[in-house]
C-alpha cells in the first residue's frame, strides 16, 4: 500500500499516453489473475456465500434458516424440505461446517444472494466460480470509473487508485469479500443523478442497497442532485422506497429472534474500530454521572454515531448540488463518514469509498491503503488499531485546515477582483 501511495501520488497530474494507458490496464489485470488463481488466506466469509448461493439456486429462501439448523438436521439424519440435495453431499457438508457464525441467518442483501446463486450455477461450491463473478463486477467498476473521469475531465491515471489497490486485490479477489458487487451500481446511480435521470438513478441505487444496505445513505444526495424540484424528488423517492421494499421482501421471512443476523450485526457487532471504542470507554465513566447504568454505553455510542451520520448527510444534501464534481465530492464525504463512524471498520468496508477516491483523491483517506493491512495483527496487539486510524485522523484535520485557507484565499481574490471591476466602471 505504501509503495502505491509513494509511487502514484507524484504522477497524479500526468496525462497518460496510449502506451501508458495500456500499461496501467495490463498491470492491474495481471495482478488480478495472479491473485485469483491463489488459494484464499486468513478469511472464511466466502463459505457463507457458497452456502447461501446453493440454497437460493435450488429455490429456497436463504433468510429463513440459519446454517446451524442445517447442521442439526444433518446430524440427526433428517433432511428438511428447505435443504437441497447437493447440500447433503460431502462437499456441501464441508462448506457448511466452515460457515462462520452458523447460529445466525445471513446478513447479505437480495442482490448479493442472486450473485451467490449465479456462482453456484457456474460451478457448485467453487471459490473460483465466485471469483469469476467478482471479477465481472470489478471490471464494470473500472469501466464506469474511466467514463466518470472523462466526464469530470480528470486524469485517467487516477483510475489506478482503484485498479492497482492492494487492499482491493487482497480483500475482494483474494479473500472473496462481496462488497465490490455494489460499486458499479453506486457509480451508475451517481452518473445517472448528475445526468438528471432521477428515476433510473433511484432504481439503480435500490439495487446497490440490495447488496448491502450502506448505499442507501446516498439516497438524499442522489435525490438532490438528480431531482432538484420537489415534485420530481417525491416521485423519485417513492420509486426508491417501493423498489427497495420489493427487493427486501424475502428478508421478512427471517426469524425475529436471537438468530436474526441483521439484528445481531446492528446491535452488537464491532471490530477494528477506534472512535466507537473511545466513545464506549468514555460512556462507561460518564453515564453513571447521569444515573444511567454503564452497561448502556455501547447502545448510547451507536445512537450517537448514527445521529452524527444522519446530521452529516443532511449537511451535505441541503444545498443544491450544481456540478458533477461537487456531487462526487459530497458522495465521498458521506461514504467516508459512514466508514469512520462505523463500529465495524474491516478493511473491506474501507473499499466502499475507494471508487470515489479514484474520482476525488484525498491523501488522508488513501493512507488507509497502507495502514489497514495491519488489521490482521490487531487481534494480538490491540494498540495496532490506533496505528491504523490516528494517522488518518491527523491528516484529515490538516487537509481540512488547508482547504479552509484555500477557500478563504479564493474568496478574497474574488472579492478583490469584484472591487477592482467596480472601480473601473466608476
């Protein structure tokens, strides 16, 4: 990651020649092939994807039962109607035995489930079939990035922030994390919004939120950019809500008890976080001063962070978005805030903002490319979490101060120019 930052940042304003462009594309493609043919390391999330895909591919609802239900049924020698025959094979049993958190139902959206099923239909229980699906969405993301860079008149070399990124290669192509499924849909929704096609933008954004729910935080911005008039915004918002409700209908069959993966994740999941654990620590000291049990510190911290995110989204969308580059800047701000305020800050969650960073590079946030690989040693050394996040926080503050000074100087130059013109007119 550090090598990418040091090598690419000085070239950020370079105009690519045809040979340079071919080199950029080829290097990224070769790295993907090398990673894709290697066995997965240090991750097992993809076993859940393979299991969910098998259930859906055979016409059953992956939200209805937890993998533990299947384990118990197989151990007792029974085969319930919702358990397809391939799942009882030795390969199916091997995958099932490796699914993490088997007591919980799946937490992946309906569009992601369709992708899991597609991989199963290509080759059952195959990580390589799943990687083939990921590579298709990855390539689509890169193509859309290039289109948007040209629309913004930005250097095409910026696409290397995405195409060469080692965190992306490691976490998506290597470990098989499914987050890349949402990237081309998010970019397409923003593209349609800036082109003032709000209905299509809302449909595509609903699909993105059916991968993982996080893209829904961009809905206010997409509505504001694509449908500035109230009537159009209301129609677009209604379309987004109706489409999302239809897509998420299968989730309603998930049990609303302790086995519900969505409820467990929203209520108690945390990992590799800095801000959240700081708030919880402070809350355990402060809450008793107000007569509140310190055990509520986690819940209070989640409420505080969620409220902060909603206020930041409102701040970024209240004013009219006049230009495409401003829409991208605000989208990056919102997604970056969602990651920084998230109690779970896995390296693959950082990738949510990576396509937007390729369109609007920020040194501070790109710094995570070099720092987040430390995640894999934070279990043995808790202090590593601070080494991951504190440098980025410091750089963000410095960038904010520099941006303020730059804007102040720009306003001063504008006012001075206006004053001189007024004197000339007199």
